[in-house]
C-alpha cells in the first residue's frame, strides 16, 4: 500500500514536464523511482499545478492547450497524486478555452472541498455551484 508523504514543488514538477535542464530531470527521475520502489507516492498541490501551468506558457512558450495536456499526462504518471478536484478539472473537455479557466476551477474545487462558498468578481464563475458572484457598477 502506497503512502503520500512527499510533495513535489514547482521546480521538480517542471523538470518532469520539460526534461530541462536534463541533469535535473535525471536527478528528479531517480529520486521519484526510489520513492516508488519504497511504496511511496509524490503529491502535487493545486498551487504547484497553477505555477507550472503559467511557467509552461511564459517560460517554455507552450500554448494553454499544450500546457494542460502536459499537466494531464503528468497527472497520469503512476505514483503522482493530485487533489480529486484537480484530477476532475484536468479531464474537462475544452479546458484551454473554458470560462472559468483552469486556475479559477482549481480555486473553486479547493473551496468546495473545504466546504466553503466561493465569493468572486469573476462573472464566468456564476456557472459553478457554491459560488457567489459580486457585481460592481
């Protein structure tokens, strides 16, 4: 039975997503393989997913769709764990052009998981349950 006692930060997630720099990708892969051998898993938080999503676009020149596909592939690696709502968001069709978008949906999912009502000015969020949209004049 595997346990999750390890959490990867954005710098490690980006190595898996880009294999750059290759020397760090190799180190991260070796570390991860050792975790798996010991029956452990590595958690990737919603914040890390959000940072990686933006980094892939800004620093690696990937489109939203390509960034999301890379994150979905990353999430499917055995031994990588994500929050249930992050897994659900990554499977949404048309996510690259969806309103609300990827990060807003992660924020919403975390809010819902904690039993909170999300308060926002994001008009597109009105379609999400448990959300109150504030309107300004």
